[in-house]
């Protein structure tokens, strides 16, 4: 598959579980992003990585832990989540972190926390 | 930081009519304004963008207008079709900087046949 892929597409977890979301981009981009999308709310930027270095962390709780082992892969490690963390988690990539670059989104992971 | 407000949150139009979605932004330094479309169950995709050195940009049935003085920009869709039904997000940022996009809350557009 080309573009930006995410796995799993759906995830149900209990509050004590530990899980990870995976994102992979096949576009040769240097910047990758995690967004949280909740119903009727703006897309919330969580983390930004540029060339595997985290450049932005928007006051995200520590129960969300990102990892970027290389410029093509991005993970979001989840532990001790709360029901209000249930949302669609979108990964995106762009050529670089300059804001005017088009962001290419993945299909998202629909997360439900019980 | 930037704050982007988007209206309306839902919009229903008859097929063939026009649709207009409006956004306002708070930071007068912002100079890049993209619009993303997200169809049901799909990922957001860029459909059109505008920079502050122009007041209007068109691409077939969609157009975006920008009023820098009033700090608002709008998406116009003419001759709407059922496939235009989706959630539309506006966003704003300062290009040439590392500041990230600030998105509006989205507008659910429904085109009625």
C-alpha cells in the first residue's frame, strides 16, 4: 500500500492494558504527526517529529508515549488510558515541518477504552 | 497561539445549490490557509489552499476567499453534488515557520438529492 498506513484500524482496550499504534509512510517525507480526532472537535495535534526528532508535544498526558525509530515509522504507545481517550487517532506525514506543506493522513486507528 | 473558529458545524444543501463555509482566525501573522475534506470513514485530504498574497483561488467547483483585514476565509462549493457530502476542515498557520496547522472544528456538509 502506498501513502500513509496505520495499524491496527480498530482497537479496544481496558484501562490497564498496554498497546501500541503503528504508522508507516511510503512517501519519503521527513515529518510525521499524531493527531487525536474526537467528535465535533478540531483535530488535536499531539506530537510532531522531524527527522526522527520530536519537535512538538502539545501538553499530551504521559500515558501517551510516541516513538519515531526512523523517518518512515511512528509509534504511539498507550498505557493506563482513560475512557475519554477513546477517539480516532490519525497519523500524518509531510515533506518537512514547514506549515505550508500538505499533510498526508493515514486512515486512522479507532480506539475504544473500556 | 492561533485559534481558528469554523461555522456552521452542519450544513445541508440541495444538489446543485452552493455551499459556503466560513472560518475566522486570531493571529494576524498567519498567512497559509488550507482546507481538508474528510469523507465518512476516510482520511482527511487537502482540497485547496490559499496564501495571504492572494484574495481568491479557484479550482473547478471549489473556491476559497481570504479577507486578511477581517481575518476570515471561506470555502465556496458551487453546483454541489452528493459526493461533496463530507466533513470539511479549515486550518491556518504561518508558512516559513515551524508552527503547525491549527484546525477548525469541522463542518458536516450534506448534499441532498
